[in-house]
C-alpha cells in the first residue's frame, strides 16, 4: 500500500480487529458518542481564544480566585485544554472511524461554555458540526495535525502548558476509538494498531502516549498511558486521571503490566 492511503488501511485494520471479536464497529462507536446537550451559554469561540489568549486568562481568573497563583493558573488551562481535546477532537476521530470520512475542525464553530457548578457538570466545549467540510482519512489526519501544531505555541508560550500535558491530551483524543474497546479485543493487537495510528500524525502526540497491554481484574486489556501530567490533581476538585503517566506507579497497584509494555520515563509536564 502506498503512503497516500495509509490512514484508510489503519481504519480497515480497526474494523477487522473488532470483527474478529464479533463486535460491531458502528454500534460500539455510536454508543461512545454522547449527544451534545449543553445548555450553558457560550463565552467565546476557540478562534477568538487563539487570536486573543487574554480572553481565557480572564475567564479562568473569574472562575477561581486561586488561579492567580501561576501553577494553579497553568493547571486550570491545562485541564481546559484536555477537555477541549477529549470533548471535541476525540468525538471527531470516533466519527472518522465509524463513517470512514472525517470533517474539518473549524475553531470558529467551537465554543467555551460557562462553567456548570453542579456535581455532574456539563462539557465545557460545544461544537457546531452541521456545516463542516468532509475530509478523507489522510486529509483529516494532515489537517488536524497541522492545527495541533499551530495551536501549541498559544498554550505553551502564553499559558505555560508543558509539552507533556499538551501533546498527551491530544494523543488521548486521537486514540479515542481504541479506548472504546480497551478491554474487548486482543490487547497486543490493539496497542500495535493504536501506536501505528498515532505515528501517522505529523505532530508530537505519539511521543507522549504509550499504549500498554496490561492485566486488570484477571482480564488482559490495553490502556493508554500519558507521558505527562495535566495537573488536574492540583485543583480543588482534584483527583488523578486514569491515564496519568506521572502517577502511574500509585495508580497501577491493581494493574499488572505485561512484559510487552514499554518501559519509559515520564516526559516534562
């Protein structure tokens, strides 16, 4: 197969992997897409944020007075970026795997919504997808990687979000279809496919995510491990993410990593 249709081959491999376990890709991926029912008012678009980062800085300070502390402020923005990745980019990749066709990511149609104080909360990011331009798998991967590279300086230079935090959040989102079946297919094949898929994006996402075969509750599975920390544990609502690479040893007490799993040290976060 030529390089021009590499992404199509990876999508076909994913379909074959699920079919070999008598799973329906369309049903599983459909179930992973939750309807966007956000009722919170939009504050500003992603395009406005990228053009004027001070908008986000002001919003973060309004939502939390403690965000005046540099490390707390960085943690807030890092988690908001993680939410952007998982709530907007992740579903886009899932739709690509389900339909075989992706869409453009127009930052003018992505909006940060007002924070929901209820315990359950609602997604912070809302995506209007009705008018997006369809893209083939390779064009989708190329366009998305270019956007991730172009957005990085804003989050890195203006807000101080580290490369490990930024790129591992992007990597988790790009691997969303594989996370859907983390414990339902052969973990070695899943980890190999997920790693190859990430390597097809011309950005640093695959440098900060390790897909590792593991054992959980006496069942072999596959888990994505961040090589960076989003700093969520610093926030009052805190807690550690299930994919955190920095605190992997503490969290992996009940997980038995397979010998095939890569042993790498966490990168800068």
